[in-house]
C-alpha cells in the first residue's frame, strides 16, 4: 500500500497527514505506529487522515465537508487535537480542498472551525470546556492535586511550584492518577507554572504518545483550570499559543505549517 503524505506541525507537535476522501484506507494500529516511528518510519506524534464527513458514520449531518480522523502515535484513537486541527486546516487549504477564510471540520469531539488570520496563524474553535473535580496526579514519588478538564478529550492539570520544578520533571515516565477510574480511557497530563496573570508555561505528557512539544487541547485545559483570566498566552517547549475563553467556545490560536511531502510504502 502506497500513500502520498505530508508532514506538518503546530508548535512542533508534529503529524503525518494524508488524504483519503473515499474512506478506503483506515490504517491498522501497526501502520500508524510505523508511520510515527522516528527512526523506522516518517516520525510524528500522530496521524491526520482526511475523509469526506458524509462517509463517516455519525458525522454525515455535520455542517462540514471533511472529517479529521486523528490517531495517536501508538495507534489509539483520540477525540480531538488542537494543534492537529490547525495543521489539518492548513493542509486542506494547501491541497485545494477548501477555500475562503473560514473552514468547518468534523471531529470526534464535534464540529470545529478554523480561521486564517492575516499574520499567518490559524484560530480554531475548541468547543465548550468543562472543568471538573480534583484528582491526584502522580509522577514517580511526587504527587500534585490536579484539576480534571474536558476539552472534548480528558485532561488533568497540575500546578507546580516553579519553572525549575517544571524543567526537572521526568516525563519519560507515564503519570498515574487517583482515583484510578477518573479517566478510564487514559488522560493527558499537563504540568503548569503561572508566570503572571494570563501567562502560563506548560509541559505535557500525552496519552498514547508521551511527552510532546505542545498539546493544543492541553493548553486550553490549563487555561480553563487556572481561572484568573479569560485570555491566556501559554509557552510550551515548541513555541507559544494563545487561548481565548470569553465566548461559548474556547478559541486556540497559533502557527501551523506543512513542511514536507512524499510517498510512503506501508507494511501490510
């Protein structure tokens, strides 16, 4: 099986993208893992597959022509990806699959829209954000009280004491949480330092991936969990993102680039 692919990233959260408008090539877990392998494959945090929404059960009635099929690097399915959504919208435009300043996209978390800004960035709607109960997030021998947040996918946001503490976290290990049944399908864990009102620094361990340079939904979750502003600038290892919480839906703004294209042969 051969695919024509593109490689893109949003604040260095990177993806392999390919167009499958007729929904013919749903990848196996092993094929996703191959594509995302940084030594044996192309290398990415996840896969973005472009499918006509009318061909995806449950999304036929969405006010969008395209469905974003997002898979984590381990092959698992994710409901939503904020950085991935911006890259997806950029790819649609570069492929000539959409036109105009605003694009509607169907996702497993619901209908989302992307808007091209004059400065080259893309602003995407992220749906309503729901802040839930506190949980305990553990990493090694350390633990923090963390706020559970739903951005169409699950997050646990822990505030750490200093930039140095944030820098020293060993995110090569997967955080655990209590109670264990709080996140039956796993969780994205954000560790945050408040630099100033409306300004955060963040690192994230994404379920199914590990530490990434950025997580769009995680940035929105962290902003919603703070509660001291309705507009945030969030610094992540891969760059800077902006979050606007003033409307019914959160809006995430940041860069999105397609950096390479090619052909790949997939294993059976």
